[in-house]
C-alpha cells in the first residue's frame, strides 16, 4: 500500500527527499514550446495560438507545421508540406501484407502499433537522428498513419483496400480510403476539425512516453510505437470508445437520469468526464459539443445528443464534474459512421503531430529521463535455505 499524505504532510515532507506524488500530479518534468493548458480557465494553446482560433481557421496540415516549427507556414511552405505529405501517404508492401494477413478480429490499436513499428524497416532515415531527418520522419509517419487505419478497417470488413489519393487534405484522403468515395466538403471539414482539436495536449501519458523513450536516443518509430501503446489504455485514448459503448447500451425507454445515478451509487466510473488538468469545461469539448449536435441532427440521431446532454446535466448536478474531449467526440464519430473501436486510432492519427513535435523538441536538449522511486518494502532480510522457507 502506498502511504497516504495530507496536503500539510506533503508540504512538510517536500524537504525530505524522496517523497511520493502519485501519478506525478503537479510534477513539472519538461519544458516545452509546443502547448500550454490553463486548467482553471479552460484554455488550450498550441505554440501561441488558442485552440478556438485554430479550430475556426486552421487546417490540420497548418497545425502540423505549427507544432513542428512553432510558427504558422506561409503559402509556399504550406503547399510544400501538403505535397510532401501527399507523396508519403502510401505504405510499404510488407505492411499491406501484414494488414491483410493479421487476425481480422484484432484490436485496431494493436494493428496500428505493430504496423507503425514496421515502418522503420523501410524508412531511408531510420538510423539518422538529425533534426532534419526527424522532421522528414515526422512527415512520413503523419502521412502514413491514416493509410494503416483505413486499410485495416476495410480488410476486417471484407472490403478491398483503397490506396491513398494523390490529392486532397489528410481529412479528405482518410475518409476516401475509409469509405471508398470522396467525402463532401462538410464531412471533410468535420474530420479536419477533429484532427485539429486532438493534435496536441501537453504532457499527457502518451506524450510523456514519447519523450521518455526519446531520451534514451531510441529512434522516432520506437517512441511513437510506445506512445500508441500508452494511448490504447481506456484511461487515456480509449475513453471515447467506452462513452459510445455506454450510449449504445441505452434505448429510448431508458431512464437516463436513473441510469447514471445508479452507476454513481455503485461507484462506477462514467467515462468522458473529469480531467487531471481541467477544472472547468474542456475547451475541446465545447467545440465538439456544437459539432455533435449538428451531426446527430443531420443523420437523424438526435437522441444521442439529447442523451449526452442529459448525462452532462446529471454529472454536473451530482458530482460537479464537466465533460472532457472524449465525451462529445464519441457522438461525432458515431454520427459519421465510424465504429467505436476505431475512435482511438483516429485520436492517434491526430496526436502523431504532437508526439513527433515533442520527440524533435526532446532531441534539441536531451537528458536521459531517470526518476527515482519511493521504496516501501522490507530491507536487510536474513537469508533462509530453501528447505527452511
């Protein structure tokens, strides 16, 4: 058992190293120029720009450039990045072969993790760790991840893989590969906005994993594979899948208020609510809330949005907890016809921009990450022969 400490005890023990901060809460592990979060205000900033400004004006490609270079691109730079990302969309035949041959019931995040790791085998910069090479690899990884996700989704449904398009945005291309037809402007815009809002979010578990792996001077593919493994957990990226599975378990006769209150009485966690950093409404949830309402109405699934709003009110009244980004993103994805077990993959498809940005930043002034642990076991035990134990 870990010792419990009051705030006063913790303050008193700060001079008595080592002391324990469970979950590293409040511990500053890195400095970064990539993003800033003010949990009290509900503010999220990417390299100087508020998320609301980016959501209204920026494309995902512009956000990628911003995170990698810490400034917005001019027209020529944006066109150049778009051309490079378009050219790098296809994946090696060995990765296609893996996707075609793996178990069709495999978890999409597991397939994504393995396929991403395989990309290192054919990357021309695999053993080069300069800033220029890492940026080239960041572009390749960001361009190829949608192809992996869409390819496996089609294979497991028994459909033929659609090779990536030579035109259009990342959002356009992903929906084209996923559905086999070119998306309309509204669908493309919704997907693009999802990518923008999920691109970066400070020192979360998967970003910490990226930088911890990077600090060993491991290659970027290893770091991103580790990040995907971290994101896979239901307390991180998998929460929106859990939200949708909860909503799918309801029907029009369900007393939503009684259902949620019952779960709270049984001490069951309501996924999609609360955040380690935000103490108010997650700004990304605010953006997705509007999107969820519009999309649910468009596809005649208003009940999903109405249930969500009811759950939101109960959680606020009963626990004074606000939703996070996962709560409304679940409804948005489902309204777009995307299966729940793909949600975390799309999260990774966006967050790859932030992960690679942090990898590049870690390489600029690297130091091996080596925290200490607080040992709670016995010491100096006497040895006993096996016959006497």
